[in-house]
């Protein structure tokens, strides 16, 4: 399956509309900033690394038609664009990583003509994309060493091709294992309330020819008790300096269950997902989604009483002491994380 979830083509950001999967696989062209931010909020494009790419391309999209001749004027426009994109979703570190990359690229070339700075920004956005492609493959290469032929792996949400540019983090580990000839089976949690595991992960794995079985989120404990799970692997949206990891809501549940059943629990994420400015998961901003995602089946058919109160955080935080190892593009990080995260990332 040779597809890209996001790219720049013919003056527009081209993305797969993930809200239409698995029923319809198709691309949409995004030609203005408002449409991009709406697509990010509505999860048409999603996944931390993919959001980093969207941020980079979005900045260029927002400033490419600027008529500013002076850099100081251009910088004000640029900062406004960056702030607007940054307001779309708060948790995924890669979104802000992409924005800061673009800001720094502009700042470091401020002595050059604005017309050239624009070209440099497009080049920077494309570089973010290419770096993600290479990064995910390194994660896969490091991570596949944990996977043995015959293993059955449990995963949650979607940390594959659709969440990155074209390969995946957690699923990239599985793809790499299969490329090495290892025979594996996968259980995919449905991942309520928007079913990214059912809709996206199962779609991906089916197309890649990997044996996948869908389960309801609350079946995980039973599978573990029955000895049917060898490893659990998940992606990440932000990782604190101590290793605490924010990922799709329900990931913490799996980590607790895995520890009780003595099953290794791994996180797979690029270095760009780490936020070393925050000491622990308590400081990670957790996005709360609109209540309709829980009360209505894809916003069409009510599944809860009208007016019921809803609490709907999009992510939870898995504490570092429940994580067996963090698989990154710079190597595998093992406890103690407070020491080894910086050691590995500084490579």
C-alpha cells in the first residue's frame, strides 16, 4: 500500500479525508488556512506526526500570497498564521514542533528577500515531511527487534500510515517486522468514541495483508487473561521529560492491564513528540472534544439521552513506570527515563 496521507501538490495541501474511511478512500485539496484548521479539528487529518507535516505546509499556505516586502511586516503575518494553526488542537506536540520549525526557518533567513523566505519555508515544510518518512522507518527498524514471529500484538487508535506521512510509528514497528518475514497477528481496539482503531487501523492492516482482529475496547482485559496477547504497542501525542506519555484515551487502561498481566507495553514515537520543557504528564494539555462525538453516532444518530452531561477528553496520560520501553527514531529508550530520554535524544 503505497500512499501518502499528506503532501503539497498543485498549490494545495492534499490530504486523505480520514473521516470518510473505511467506506470511501479519497483525497481532498485544501487551499486556505480556515479549511485546514477545520480539517485538523474535525480529524480529517490526524495523528501527531501528520499534524507536524500539516503545520509546516499550513504555514506556507497561510503566507505564500503575502504582499509584504519588509521582513518585519512579513513576520507579523507569519506569527498570526502560526498562532491560528496552533489553536486548532492543543495536545499533539508535533503540531507545535512543525510550527516552530517554520518560525525558526523564517527568522534565520530574515536578511533575505521575503520572496526567497517564502521559498525557504516551502522547502522547510517539505523537509519536515521527508524527515517523518525516514524517522518512521527508523522507529520500525528499532522496534521490530521486540517482535517475534508468532507474536500477537494489541494496539489502540491509529498510529500507522494515516497518522504519519506514509509509514507509521506503532504500526510502523509491525510493518517492519513483517518486512523481516515475521508472522504476526494483531488485535485492534475499536477506540471509542470515534473508532479510529476500527475504521483506520483495521483498514490499513487489511490492505497491508496483516492478520487483524477488531475488538471492543473493553475486551482487552479478557484477551490478556486468556493469554492471547504477547505485547501491547501504542503511539504518542506528547511525551514529558520523565517519560509520561499522552496518547488516545484508553491507552492508560491498556498499560495498567498489561502491567497486571505481565505483558510488555511499548510506546513508539519520534523525537519530535517529546516535550522536554515539561517535567511530567501533569503538565500535558489534554484536549476535550465536543460532546456530540460521544452522544451521536458520527453526529447523525443519537445514542444517548438528549441533554446528558458528557466528559470527553481525547487523551489520557500513561505514567512512565508502566512503559517497558519507548521506541524512537534515535534508538530505544529504557528506564530510568528521566536520565535516558535526554541521553538518547541528544544523539
